[in-house]
C-alpha cells in the first residue's frame, strides 16, 4: 500500500476516533441512550427510520426519556403516558418550537403553521383557529356540509348494490370535499384530474416525510442534494401542491373580494387588503400558501385514514359492528339526522371511534419539536434548541392505562355501566400548544361519516376472504393495507337520516 494512502487512512481513522470521543463527551449533557457512532450517530440502531416501535423497544433499555443521535444531532425521545404528558402539557410552552432542519426549510421555509415556530407560528395558528370558527366549526353551518358529504358517500356505496368495492378512493374524495370547502370554498368533481394529482402529491409528501431518504437529507444535506432518490419526489410533489394553491388564490383574486368570505383563502385575502402595514405582521402570500397547504394535508389525511381503519376493524369484527348498529337504531331510529352533539347519546359508538383512533395510532410520533427555552424533564436538564420527539404510540399502547393495549377493545372507553369515559393516555392528536388544529373537525367528520355508513349498510368482507392484513403501512401516517368490502344496504328505499332542509 502506498505511503500516501496509508497516511490518508491513518488520518481518517484518527478523525473518526476523535469524533467518537467528542460524541461521548457531548452525550453526557443529555438523557442516556444507545452509543452514537461517528458520522451516523444512531442511524444504524434506528434502521435509518424514526419508527415508533423501535423507539418503544429502546425505552425498555434506557427509560422513558432517552436520547438518540441523528448523525451529530441529539434528539430526546419522550415515551409513555406520564413522560409525554409532563413534556407536552406540563412544559407545553418550552416544547412548542420546530427545528430549522434542512428538510423543513426546503418544504416550508418557516412559513405556515405545521413547520413554523415563534411569532410566525403564533400568528398563523391564531388566524387558522379564528377562520375555522368563522366558517362554523362547532356549529351547524359546517356540520351541515359534513352531513351532505356523508350523504354523498352513502349514495356512492349504495350504487355498488352490495358488490365488492375498495372504500379508500370514495372516502378520500368525501373527506377532501369537506376540507376543500373550508379552504377553497368549493368541492371538486370526483373525476377532476388536478384534484387526483393533488391528493397523490400530498400522499408522496406525507409518506416520504419520515422515509430513510428524508432522514438522510437532514443528516447529510450537502450530499443528498446531489443524489437521486425519493426525497426528490417529495420536493417535486410539494412544488405541485404549492402550484395548485397558487391557482386557487389567483381565481379568488380574479373573482374579487367579498365582505363575507366563505373560505380560508377569502379571509386571508381580505386581511391582506384591509390591514395597514405592520412590521410585526407575518401575513403575506407565502404564509397563505403554506397555511392552506398545511390545512389541506392535515384535513385530508387524518380523517380519511381513520375512516379506512374504522371500516377495516368493523368488517373483521362483525359482533362489534352489530352492537354499534343496534345502538344507533335504538337511539335514532331511521329518520333522525345524527349530529356531532349526539355522540353523548351513543356511548358504545363513541367508544368504538375512540378505540379506532387509539389502536391505529395514525400519527405515531407527530412532527419533531424543539425546545425554545431551557427546561427540565424528570430530573434531566434539557437545553434550549434541543430536538424532541413525543412517541405518542407509547401512550396509546401504554399497558399501565390500557387493559389490552394491542387489541381492538371498545371497553377501554367504557365503565362497568356502559358509560363513556375519557382516558388521559388517549393522545392521538398530540397535546399542549402544538395539539392538532383540526382535531374538532376530524372528530366531527369521523362521527358523522361513520354513523351515516353504519345506519345505511351492513359492512362485510367479500365472500371467501378470511385473512386480512391488519398491520399498518409505515409512512408519515400509518395507513391500512388496501382492502375490499361489500356494503350491503340495510333499507330497501334510500338511506336513513337524510337531511330534509
């Protein structure tokens, strides 16, 4: 071996050794965790993905608060109900930041609400909440729109006349129609090619967001920018989403301003046109685009995925489906329109919906947070700027709070008398300052859509199908594998509970 090569290898070895010992010195400032290696940190241990199951396994060795290293960046993981609640609720303000990672910057540039922090996040979040309220969230106005889309979904299922169907496309379209009305002020045709491409693009962004390539992009951005891979598909898909929203904004501008806006873009454009210039304001077109994109993605994905899981559990456990249908029939009959407030009258149905959200753990780790101030968690000092992961699945599966954590069991949310009970470990929408903005909208949609379907149909697996894959497909959200069902009409003439106004 040439002397020059030997010297180069020796220098490289010395650098790696020095980096190794530097990491060992730095890790003393953080909670315990697996030993990080030079350059890759704990990526090998994590199998190059941030998977909630791997994090739960690590917690058995290192405790419910531990540290993993993504390259040279430490990330503190919160595991288990009590640890997560202490962090997200007890120290909500301190853990409310978002990191400025290369991936986050590439996607949103610190705009919008999902990936932003500080003053920008506060203003955009406050505006988003106000807009949802103005559009009728929690009132009959928006609920009527959800009921209309639920009726449309029932009619689509009825057209199949009990034959085999894949429920996913129809569910995604119906849920998308609700959030489209909220953001854009209108729904799209079921056959709209641009809408289909938008949904596909959002799925690419969401699913690639936690992929190996995305993780490597954050650790080695200088390298990944020049390499092919799924991360480039993510950026292209995100660019299409931005293009789509810009087109809707342009259409709103061409149609003129309304004194009584009917959608989020209308409210935002009015604010831009009416408010005087303010040096502290974060309201601009870039934020409008990001806010609309954030709401559309979150509003489409969570509810549609939860509904797909709900139907899957109900067709594989027909005895639970039958109990729900009996409760709905006994409480409402065939003609009464069911509203979200009625969930209090059907405790078993309400428990089934909560159990779907629990066991499916759709967003198992949420989005990485960052501490905005020094704080302390369970005796560990956590410095300002530290990245935080809350492993929400570990709370939803915490054996200290759930009798059968890995089994679908609506009894988790019922007392001995059959009354619905709340559980502090139920955190599917996260908690604290960063709790999901659309939680109430998602809950309302899920209740109305599911009760509408179960009043109209008996849901079954196709004849001869006995084994169904119940394992989730890992991605930004945990989706079920594709499946088929038969929706057999329960009533000879039309669907029950149709709106009469």
